C-alpha cells in the first residue's frame, strides 16, 4: 500500500511510526524495567505488588498447602538445611522471607539440643558435683537454653509475619526470637551483623535476586555463612516430565480446593520454572562476593541447598 503514496506521505508515515515507537519506549521506561511474574511480563513495581498480594492471600493456608504440595517432604528439606547449618550456642541467625517461622523454630530446637548435650557432657566430666551443684547447673541451662543465640525473622509481608507470630505463641517459642518487617533487597540491618543468613523458598520471589544477594553479603559478619533452600531444576528427563505434570495439573487444583486460590498457586508453579538453574544461581552467589560456593541437590534437583561464605 505504501508504494501508492507520494514520497512526502511515505516520509511522514515513517516519521509517525518512529515517533509512536519512541513514545512506546518512553512509556516503557516510565513504567520501570520489565521482569516476569510467573509466565507474564510485568514491570518490577507490578511484580512486587503482585507477589505481595499472593502471599497475603495464601498466608493462612501456607503451611497446610506446603504439606499438601510436597506430601510433607518440605519438612525434611528444612531439617536438612538446619543440620547443614549446624548452629552452635551463641549463633546469630537472620532468616529472610521466613514469615511462618519454620526455619526459626528448627534453629531454636537445634541449639537447645546442642546446649542439652553440652550440659550432660559437663556433668559426666564432673562426677564429684553435689546434688545442689547439679541442680544449679540445670537451672542455669533452663534460664539460658539458647546460650545467647538469637534468630531474627525478616519478611516483607505483614500477613505472613502475623501468622508466624501466632504459630510461635501457640508452640511456645518466645526466647531468642524476633520478627522484623523488611525487604530482602534493602535489609533494615547494620553491616557485618549476623553469623548466618538463611532464605528458604523465598529467593525466587525476590524481584532483584542480585540485590538480595548483595544485601545478604553486607549484613553477614566476616566468616559468616549464606544458605539458600529453593526449588530448582530436575536433571532426570523422566522425573522432570512427571514433575511438570504434577506441578501444572495438580498443585493449582490443590490451591483451589484447600486455599480457594487457583491463581496464586499457578504463579508459584510458574515461578519455579522461571528460577535460575543450580549452576546459574551458584554464579550469581559468587558474583555477590561469596566464596566456597557449592550446592547440594535433594530429590534429584527438585530442590537444592546453595551455600557460601563471606571472608
């Protein structure tokens, strides 16, 4: 059709198209950089808002859905993470995106068991202690069962924190535990503050993973450890196909039946597929400054634990 236009009209048409394209680019810049929300393309600001809404929606049923989606295996994965951490009394832990408290409660239990073993060893090595001295030792241990350990749970979502606090109160966790509203990309903590940083099933929901990793590095003490537990990429082709079938056909249905929320769980499945594979995430952790970075696949890569140190 353009061949039938006079040269001046062709020129004006081209200029108009260029101006419209430029206008579209300017509007895109004004809206902010593009990223993904599951399989949708959105701006970073839109993604943050949508993810906030997802977790606000699922908070009440979050634990029940985790059990349903993973057949309870998520509990084993979290146990493995804390055993890999191997915290000792006095450890200061920051658990990011840990709103419902699963890692925090396991950390407290682990440190308490270490303290109990230390006390028993102490008493075995002092056979001549009187009954009163033994009693005083137990009372001292009971009053300081964490040995000055502390865990700070930091989450960007108020509703997730509210549910976590309710769980803590119901289960009797209060000593050595605090809750902070904060963004993983801009943590509200001083430099060189924590011994360990954990993030379990949270980093794939961070809009700028590179910023979250830089913040993790900043708030850790020299010698501190970074640990990330996250859904990852399955290496076995047959298992991968079965896993995809289960993820896309079953999990959203469970979300609708249990939580009344199909869309949120559809996003969670899609977010797993968009998350960087193991080697790519390892490289990102190294780019943030961590050393001795490695990862351990669990269940053939359905999840992986990445680990690194700040030196």
